[in-house]
């Protein structure tokens, strides 16, 4: 999330359990795979998950510890480097939320802009350019993914010549969509995912590149572009941005939620604590738990509470995440077999 439009102050909405039933067919396409086929595929190998996100830290909107504790093979395709976001330098005291002012001090990369250790320093390094911010955010991203046990990271944009613009205002209109689709297909062919997770295509109040990317992925999925020869199609999910937007707390078809407060004996922590540890490396971003918490405390964001929320977008008939989590218990040996840091693949011009 390279930038944030501060949202309204509507109260936190309650959300009932909606379950993990298949959602409405994507572009009229309904898979014919049975649950048994999905079970057989899962039994043959650790579940393969492909996460497709727009910016470094987008993955923090869902708890990756649930995959790590089971030793699942997780890959992430990252479209931009988040180089046009702001650098968070501190917290403003006593902000009136009704004024519309932000509680965070953020500056665009420039000489004299310093990366600051939350919540009040020390200053770490100067972020004098957008390239410097891209490099910093890549570092934060890779550090976080090592904590998450991610197997592979695919960078779709270069550092010095970003192939896909990072922009809140422009959304995806300046992206080379055929090039993006080509690179996503390259990643999918390497990963052969059982589950594809992206952002929520219908949360049009969120970052334009979030739902814009999700719509591109959903269209590709609907055309069968992620199908694998001889195997059932992958399931497709969109992350709900409920911690950031009150509108995202309104239930949508296919929503499923998971308890953040539960203890994982394999992780040795609650899912919330595991999430906090992995997210705390994003010191340049407003998703850092301290920076994020300041906005929640000021009433600017609803904040995460006791659940993670994700939405199923496909109608393949395959078992969903809830069923997969239930059937594949956390496994300390499988988790120990994950790499210490992700393999990095660069699919970019520079």
C-alpha cells in the first residue's frame, strides 16, 4: 500500500460468519473439479499458493502465518516497488479526527527525508529519491517474507526503470496490461498454484491499483489462463481490506474469516503476534503496527480486531481455505523445511 486516503469515521461493524462456499462464477466460468480431485492434488504436494499484489506490504492484510505453520509453498508476484509512496517520519500528537488531518507525518522521497525507527526515532537513513525508497521497500518486503516462510518472490518491476507505475491517482490506466498478463502467466507456469490470492476487485473505495490489479487477475482467471493441464483449476481469493476501510466490513458473497487471536503451537505465538512480527519490518510504511495503530487510536481507521477476512471469488467446487486448513494441520517439520529466505526472480527490464 504505497499511499492511503484517510477514510471516514463510521463505527466498527459486526460481521457474522459467512463461510467458505463457492462464490458466484467468475465471468460465467464454473469449474467442474470435484472436492475429491482437490483433495488428491493437495495430498500429492504441499499446497502451492500464489499471491499477486500491487505493492510491498499488501500481503500484510492477511495473516501469512497460516500458510507458514503448514509448510505450504507460497510465492508472491509483486507488480510495483511502492516507490511513489510517502516515507513515515513520525506521529502528530493530539490530532482531531473530525478535522480530516492525518496523525502520521509523511514526506515524499527527497533530500532531507529520513527513514525513522517507530515511534520516535532514531533516524536510520536518508531516502533522497524514489529509487532509494524502492530499494528500501524491497528490503523490507524480502525481510518480511523471510519471516513468513515464503518460498519465492517475483519482482515484476525494475528498481531504476519501473515497468509498472506506482500511483494512487492513476490506478492501472498507465500499466502495460498485456505485458503484466504475460509476466503473471510466466509466474503461474513456474508456480503451478493450487490457490491464487490477490486483492478484492470490488473494493473500489480502496487503492485504485489494488482493485484494478484484482480485476485484471479475475479476468485472466475467468478466461482460464491460470488453468493447468490435467489438474483442476486453482481456487481464487481476494483479500478484504477491512482493517483500513469501514466499507470493507460490509459482508460480500464468499467472505470467510479466521480467528487472529488463536494460538498456533507451531508458530509459538498467536496469529496476530506472528502478523505483528512480520509487519513490523515495514518501517517506511503506514502499515507498520505502530504507525497503523496511531491512525486507529485517532479514529481514522477501523483497525484489525479478532479476525482475518478474505473473499472467495471462484466457483470451482474445490475445497476452500477453511477446509484446507482443517484437513492439513500445522506441522512443525513441514514448516522447518521452508527456506530461510525466499528465492528472488526478477522479471523486469531493469
